[in-house]
């Protein structure tokens, strides 16, 4: 499975993750990564482990570590035999002499505990497992290095061992059925190849306070890891109870896509929200409302959608919803023009879903949603932060120097790569949709504004030769346009409740996007013949940010594209069959190649369109689910 990675989310923003094979490659690969202020304040407590088996034919490692400069030791790959991802990650290792060892890892969201279990599947005679946990106690974006402040002392109570490496961080509790021997050791210079490839700091030191030993000849081995002091009792029995409950929870999901979707649903305070992606994103407004349409509404979960939308309704400020909640300390960021408009779209589709299901909406919920949506419409109409406001032509202007407001939000220092100041095309499609929704649901006063903006759009955005300008009144200069071919124009035809253009004009847009921007894993962000095109997303932060929206392909855009493609073909049966045959297989195959069961954030614009960025991306998976529903396929 090469570069494939697994993910086990805890429902609070924490998670466990790692490579299917080989050594850990990211600073985010961990066994116990917990959110101290859910879903933020994430810290890594247990990074990984060393595991060795002493058996009748010798001693073999089950784990692999990579150290500077590029040294593998030990190499558990020599014994790797098989891996399965369902119902959770599980490995088999074939040792010399016929012994086969099984190992499995899962996270139980009900308790945010990570469970590791080993058992001998085949073989006879002596079989002893030795495990060393590798600890840090650091922010999940940081790296850890040997220092005198690390506290190795263990507190023991029955089968429980706990440590508190640093004051101010949660303790690390371990319930096990093994024998623990204190033996403090620093493991120095782990190398993380993915961090090296991303041009970032790539090495760290981890502490191991001691060793657990288990007899696999007559029993299985169990370790239950948790943030906080550990539990008392039988580790094997407790792990079995957690496994049974977790197996039942996962089996209740209607599909593998539904199980994957659940990973992004997390708590924030008393409410719920959606993590934008693992391993390095928290909950972002724009991503939450785009992803919600597939991850929650697409699976028929009206109650879940209500909880998320109501939770966000109380965060409106000056007509805007937050774009991002920082992990800790910094103020909430309101730097997105589109997040609030996507919220109105999500509310509309939630209310439509309730009506279709014959489900009433509680008055307090309806009031909260209406109040938030009308506050957004009023705020945008009157004008708010960053030059956002309705212009005299009825369209929505936005932007000021040094601020990135649309989803094309890459920034290198003070340089905004794609500023798109003025009237970006997808923002107008969202604005007109939001106004139409307001006019249909809450007040007729929004209908005139929607009609006026629609007329201006039709007059001002079509470009000579077909397609749409990406921005009009660019840099707030009347009549100036950005004519580069970008995917944002597709939202005038698909991806939103109401198409802005129909007929021949819409068909030209879809044909242009298909010819210039379509890849198997998404739409390129810039046409390859543009001088600014960058076909590969790689290198250090500056190189990657320069490519992020200058040619890199984005899977989440496939939902809007296929919807538009289907729309201009009048949603015929033949078009449905062709769309299913052409556009879905690469996305479904991708579920097995990067973040297992999930869809990546981006892919290279150039062939072979290798995936990159965040391997577990909420809106990418959400739009795949929405696309399947649109084509009448099971999800």
C-alpha cells in the first residue's frame, strides 16, 4: 500500500494515525494525540512504540523506525504479512519458524482511549512480546527534543502505569496486562520523511520510561492509552468491552463512506462542528458548511446538521461567520467572504431536507437559523470587514491588500498568491443564491436584490470565446477583469441550489472547464497553458503555497463540476450513466491509496496526478458523497 495512512479519530479533535507500512513519516503520526480544548489545543502524548517478539526461532521486531541521516532500525517490514483496515487497522507478521502475530489499533470515541492488542495467531512454544512506548508531550505542530525537564517517574496501581512528562499537560495513563519495568531511555533523531519532503524540520527525540512484557503463549496482550490517570481493572477485559462496543457502533454505519464521514464530526463546547481535515486542520467555517452538505446531510442526518448549524449560528459578527478558530490563544478569525454564504446554502438544504422528510423544525431552531442568515445578508448588503459589501450594480465586492478572503487563500509571508480583490465569480454565484434563499424563505425584500445581481452577472461575467471571467472590477477598478481560466466559474452552473446561467452559455462553461481543468482527481486551479501554471504541488512551504491555487487539482471541486456537467445534459439517464462511468472510478480508487477510506486535499495538476496535502480532507469526502447521491448511487 506504499504511502497509505490510517486514521482513528476520537470525536473530540484528537486522533491516532500512522503509515500502513514502515516507519512514522509525519510529526502528526501518533498513538495518543489529544485535544485539551476540544477540538483545539491538541498535544501529542504517545508518538509510537517499539515492539519485539522473543519466540522459539529467535527475536524479531514488529515495528520499524527511521533515524537520521536515513537509517532504518529495526526493520519490522521483513516480517510484514498482511494488513486490513476494517473494522479498524490490523496487521499480521509472519516470523521465522511459523509463528504469526496479529496486532490491531483502534480509538474508542466514547472514552477517547487508544487500544492496542496483540495475539499469537499461529505457532507454538515460548512467545514473549516486549513493548516500549515512545512519549513526548508537545503541541502537535511542534517537534520534541531531549531535555532535563522531562519527568520519567511512573505511578503504578495494579495493571495501571501513568506518567506526567510535563507540568501543565495531561498525564498519560496506560492500563495493561503486562509486566512493567522502569528503564528510562531517550531515543534520539527520529527522521520523518514526509516532513523532510515538505521542507520542514524533520527530526525529534522521544522518551521511553520503561518496557512492558507480555506472555503471548497463553493470552493476548492489551494496552489501553488515555489522557489522564489510568483505570484499574483487567486490561484484556476492558479492551474487549471497548472493542465490542466500537465494533457495534461501526457496524451500524450504512457504508464505509459513512464510517469515514464520522471521523470529521467533533464537539466544540456544547455544540458540534466539523474538522476540516486530518492531521493538521481544525474546524474552518468555509470547510464546515461545504463539507456538511455531504458528510451530514448527504447521509440523511438532519439532527446532526441541525446541531452544527445551530452551534455556528451564535458566532455571527458584523454579518460574518468565522473562517477559523485558532488552536489556542489567538482571536477568532473572520477573514472569509464565502464562509457566511456557504452557511446560508447549508441552512437552506437542511430546511429542504426536513421538509422532504416530513420533519418539523423547532421554533427556537428556526429562529436561530433565520436570525443568523438575515444578519449575514444585512451585514453584506450594508458593508462589513475587508471591503465586503453590495456594490451599486448589485454584485458583491470584497477584498483589500494583504488579505485573502476566498477559498483560494494561499499566502507567503505578506504576499497573497491569488488575492482576487474585486468581484470573484463564485462569490457572486454564492451571493445570488443566498439572496434567492432569503427571498424564498424569510423576506421578499431579498428578491429584488437577487434579480438585480443576476442581471449584472449575466451582463458582466461572460468572457469572449466562452467561459467566465474569474474576477470583474479587479482590484476594485471598474471594468478591469481577471481572465485567467480557473475552476471558480463552475459554480455559476453547478454545485449550488440555483444555477446562475443555463442553456448554451452554461454548456460553454462546462466544456471549457472539462477541456482545460479536469483531471481524474479534481479540477486544476489554473489552466496548464497559463504562464503562471504550476503543475506539481511539492517542495517547501513557499513552493507549495505558490502552487496551491496555480494549477494544483482539488478533489472537492468534482462535486460542482459533475453536477454542472449533468445539468447541461438535462440530467438524462444516458448522462447519469456516462458520469458514473467516467468521473467516479478514479475517486473511488483513490480511497485506497493515501488516507485509507478518505479523499485527499489536493493532487498534482500534471500527470500522474499524485495526491498530496492533507490525506484526510472533509470537503473532499463530503463532495464525493454528495456526488454519489446526485447520481443515485448508494452512499
